[in-house]
C-alpha cells in the first residue's frame, strides 16, 4: 500500500460531510479538479472505491462508510494530540520555527530576524525555506510556528502583518520582443507562454499566472518549483514568468531581464501565523509591525 497523506484524508472527509465536490473544494480553498484527483489517489492507495459519483450526486460505498468513520476518529485523536503537545511544550520552548517562501522578503527578513535577536537573544529561531510546491511555507501542515509568505495562500483564519510590498515584473528572455520595453501592461503579457509553479491547494499559482485577467486557461508551457528552475526555463526561451521586483534584483541570471508591469497592484510579503501560536510569536510580530509602521517597502 502506498503512503496515505493527511491532506488526502482531509479532502475525503470534507466531501463526505458536504456530499458535493464544489462545496468541499470551497471549504478547503482548493479547486474541484484538485480535490477529485486527490481522492482518486487515495482510492488507488487503498485499492478500494470510497465514493459513488454521478453527475448530480456523491454517495459513499460500504468501504467509504467504514473508512470515513474510522478516519474521522483518527483525525479527532490527532487534533487532540497536537493541542496537548503544544500546550505542554509552549512554556518551555526556546526556539521558534520560521518558514519562508523561496524569494520572499529578501531584503526585509534578515533585518527582521536581526532586530528580533537583538531583543530576545535567548530565543533561537530555526528557519526553513519552502519552494513553490508549498506557498504557505509550512503553515498549511503546521510544520512551522510562523512564516514569511506572499499572499494569497488560501488559508482562512491566519493572522498576519505585512512586511513589504513589491512591484510585479515580467521575467523575460533577454532577446524577447518585450524585453526592450521600460514598462509593460497586463495585456502585453497575457498572450505569452508562461512558466508556472506546480499545482498546489489554494489560489497562489493562479495569482502568479494572472488567471483573474484571462478569459480562459493560462498558456502554461512548463512548471518550476524554485527560482533557479524558473530562471533557467525563461532563459531558454520556453516561456515568460511573473515574479516580484525583489526577485529581479536578487536572482538576476544571464539571459533574462525583468520589466515592471505597471497596471498590476504590488504583491505583499507578510509574516503569518495561526491564532493559537500568537503567544509564541508575539514579540516577533511586534517587530514586524514596527517595520510596517515605518512603511518598509521594496
């Protein structure tokens, strides 16, 4: 039997409770196709059909009924275990786990961490970089206490403080017809083949391929899970990408150039955490809020 993930179980139980893929997808902030694919993967791993699907309804098979009952109990027990462990350890923790999305807050985050260390030298911070397969930088799966992210990530209930804003730019091959322009508009880049992040739950990928501006699907020609892969694909002329101005400054590579898109609102870099971790991250959040009030921007 293949490994079964908590995300697959969460997706299945949401469909069980809603008996509707669309409503379950909205509840989890994912697309209905992603939800359907995830549950089919779960069924293949179990070698059992869990759902009966028709064009109008969703129902449970006998195996689905049994699995739903047992999995629900497992999830309740797991949530209890997590809350208990957090409650026992919170008062003794001397380190915060901070995740960050690759390329996010490249200028402001080092200053944030230095300032925090000056004020709380006794509290260490463990950091972990997450690539584009997890734009929540560990928050979705509770792998970190706090994260530096670029919204939108589609996690309802997060607490956040904006750290910086960054202009959006088109990353282009240096010999591309648009590369000589000083500025671009959204309409200029929409027809271009585009390099996208891998599919993940939530609206993050759609945001960076400008889905809300398109009448149909984006012309995605390749996927990249990190900035090096993205720059490599663009430099080869496979497609263009949309990124932040800070990435253009810090990740500049031979063969690519960056041109601002003037009719897009700036993207945001934010420090985010779940409400239950507020006590742990309060002083880091206080430093972040000072940065915001000082109007730090890239």
